C-alpha cells in the first residue's frame, strides 16, 4: 500500500490524515507522528486503535470494507502480533 494523499491537521505536531491505497483498496487513517510523503510505500503494518468485533477466520483474503463514519472500516487480514505491545507492558 502507498500514500496517495496527506491532509495535515498540525504540521508542527506531525498530525495528519492519510489516504492509503493499493491496486484494489483504499482507506483513510490518522497518523501521528507522521513522517510520510505522498508516494511512500508502507513498509510496516498499520496499527488499529479502538477495535471491536475481532474474530479468527480461516479465509486468507485481505479485505478493506468502508463503513459509515470517517475512520470506520471492516478489515480482514493476517494477524502479525499475538502478544501485548511493549507500550501495554509498561502500564
């Protein structure tokens, strides 16, 4: 996936809304700190915040489905990390 568009909310605070696209999918996400440029290819997975309705399925397809609301999507893809993040361990 690559960054198609950047809408800066606060340049000094490095906060932006990104439009991220692939050949078949498109999503809009918040980024902070944002050090990306238009055309950059994402090398790392996106981190999802405030998630719900997470289920394990056998399907191997990656799917992005836009729902009602600015940052609401139904995502299907592979799970990369199953342990708590380092940030959770310090709480």
